[in-house]
C-alpha cells in the first residue's frame, strides 16, 4: 500500500526538478503562474511533513490548476487521484498515467520512481512496476533496496529465474544471509527445482556449518521437502552445538509435530522448559507458542497445565509466568484458577493496573461483584488516577444495583478526565452515567447526560444507540430515536446490538416489515443471539402475525434467561401481546 507520508525529495531537489520541467511548457501559462505553482508545491510538501494532510491536498490541487504541464506537480496530483475515496478505475488509471509522465521524463528521480513503483504494485500493475525498477536498477545498480524491489516485481510477474539472479546480486553486496537464502529457496520451489533449492541453502550452510541458525534453516528446508531423516540430522547437530538453546528444542518439537509424533513433541517442549540454563524469557516464548498451538487445536488436556506447573516451580517469583498462565486459563474458561494466578501476580507486583483490570473483569463475568469492587479499591491504592479502574468499579456497583455508588464513581472518573483534550472518553463516561440514571427511573436526568455526551462528541455511536433504545422503550420521540439508531448502525454495520436497537425502533413505530428485516440482520451478525434479541424477535414476529414462530423465539430466549417472568407470560398467554 502506498503511504501518503512517504519520504519525498528535499526542497533543493524539488528546485532541480522544476528547473528540468521548465523546458517545453505551453506558452499559454504565464511565467508568473509557473513560479506561483512551484512555490505552492513546495509549501504543500512542507505541510505534508507536518502531517497537515487536508491542507496538502488542497495546495497540490491548486498548484496543478495553475500549471498542469509541470510533471512534478502532476505526479503528486496524480498520486492523490489514487488515494481519494470513491475514485473510478478510469480516474485511477488517469492518476497512474499522470505519475508515469514524470517518471518517463525524469527516470533519474529515485524517490518519485519508488513512489510510482509502490502505487503500481498496490493497484496490481506489476508489469509497469517491473519496468520502472528495471530502469532504476540500470541507474542505481548498487542500491540494495532497488534490487529488492526489482526482485519482488519479478516474482509478482512470475519471472522466478530473473528474481533468483537479482537475489544473487544482492548477496554480492550484502553477503549471504538466512533471509536471502530463504527467498532463493522459495523461488527454486516455485520453479519445481528441489535440487537447486537444496543447493542454494547449502551455499549458505557451507560458509558456517557450526552456526546453529544455519542448521535450523537446513532442517526446516528438508522438513518442507518431506526429507525427514535429513531434517532430524540438522536438528540433532544444532542441539549438539548449543544444548541449552530453547529455540532448538522448540524447532525439534515442531519437527515432531509435523511428522505426527506427539510423544516426542511434548518431550522436546518439556526439555526446553525444565532446562535451568535457559533464560526464563526464552522459556516463556516457547511456552507461549506451545499454548497457542494447543489452543488452536482445542486441546484441553493436562499437558499445558503440567508444563506451567514445572515453570512455576522453577520460577515462583516471576510475574510473567503467572500472567501467561492466567491468560491461558482464561482462554480455557477456567476463570476461578485464572483469577487465582492473577492474585499471585498481583502479590508480586501490586502496581500492575492491567492485571487488576483483568481480575475485575473475571469477577464481573462470574457475578462476583463484591470481589470486583474489593479488587478495584486495592488497585486504586496503587493507581489512584487510572480512569479505567473507576469504570470497572462503577460497572460492578451497577450490577449490584448500588446505583448511588455507581454514579459517584462515574463522577470521580469524570473529574479525572480533561473534557477538552479527551472528549471521546468524557463523552463515554457521561453516556454510561446516563445509563445508570435511566435504570433508576430518572429518564430526564439520563437523557440530559446523553445530550451532553453527544454535544461533546457527536459521533459517539454507543451513546446514540442507548439513547435511541430508551426513547423507543418509552415510546418517546421515535423519529429522533430512528435517526440516532440509523447513524449508529451505518457507522457499525455489523454490530448486532445496534442493529437490534434499530429494529426495536421500527417495531415501536409499527413498521413491522422494517423491524423484521433488521432483527434478522441482528441475528445474522451474532453467533449466539442474546435473550434480549430473541425476545425482540418474538415480539416482532407476533406483531407481524407469525404467532407460532414468535413463541419459538420466546422459548429460545427463555432458555437463556429462565427467570424472565415477562417472557413466560408472553408464552403462556398469547393474548398478552397486543399489536
């Protein structure tokens, strides 16, 4: 992807470009306009360096309007045609051609050529990109970055043999490395030449056969070619060269995993972790990769737990060990033991605000609200200005229905936030404070909070959604509710909660066709619809005359919220719900 903030030539270089571009101009452009265009263009470049992008756009366009024959100005104006939203393919093609005009006229302009190459690659014009880099390679034969781009362009155009020659040239400049060897091997594989791929890696290996990384690279290559005996040979040699290298153990484990030998896979992971000569940071890296692999396989056996216990026994006072174990347990939905490990971590480092927050989240998720409040209060002793901690403690109070403490906690958080500098956060806090007020029945004060939140941050879609929902719930200002719900959905088209609110507003307006359309969209955008969404679906179906389908959805909702007396009444008394 072309980046707008890529480095461009300095003002002196720009002056040189302009000097070249002054030849052969159309006579109908005055010299005054030409000089003015050049000045404006230089001003635009200065603004871009200061990240004043909108002003940069305007100045480039103005310079182009003054002098469209200046290829340097046309180049950057053409680039803007590629970046602007909503451009048609024809407009983007015109932008590329405007850029190409300057590149063809001044192939020596290295920075612009690089810019153009990136643009072509991002738009799929790989042949044009290749043409540009081939020309640059002739002009700058010793620039490694030019050769790298040339090789990439050859690959994109499936000219693998030419790309291979370029990488060999790069090795003449930089020397052989695992990176270039890997690229060359990939190219040989693309050409179907296994023998040459092995030969390319051997060229690197033969320079330093005692290099552990080279042995690992050789092993990886032979594993890819299913030459397992050779792969194991280099792994064993790497282990002999550096028996305490955790990466070797892990590479060996991956080898056994690749050939389906789970016993040796676990053995090598275990060997890496029990070795007392391996740094704990390396062990954590190995274990992190291992646990990620097991999680992807949905492996819930004891093997990971046993490895963590070994590591904790060796390093009981290492906070990161407890942190990683807690994260793993959380992923396995073992929230009780995840909280326990967080407790150990916080005993060792009580100043860690992130760990306190994770502990509060677990307590809130498991309905242990007093424990969440207790954790928050302890956390605030060490992090008195952490706004997020106040948000979590207020959430816990809200769930406990202690609304006065929830409101006072949100007020404390608001006092910590600079309304001018962090208006989004301030708006969020006002919005959730409004939610609490509405819950207490004080909708007037709650709606005032929503209005204030949207005045501070008009684009706060979460506030819009909640405001719209509660207006609809009370059958108040339904047109206003529809406008806000629409904005929230258009900004977040895959948010099931927002779409559900939109559907509910239409339902309240008795527009059942639209309500049914959007409630189905809400369900389609969530893997596990909530009881509220299913309840709303039932209401909309019933109002649409689909009574049996409505009862089915209410029953599904009741399975998720078995204590909901209102849903029970809807199911038991079909006449309860009136259109």
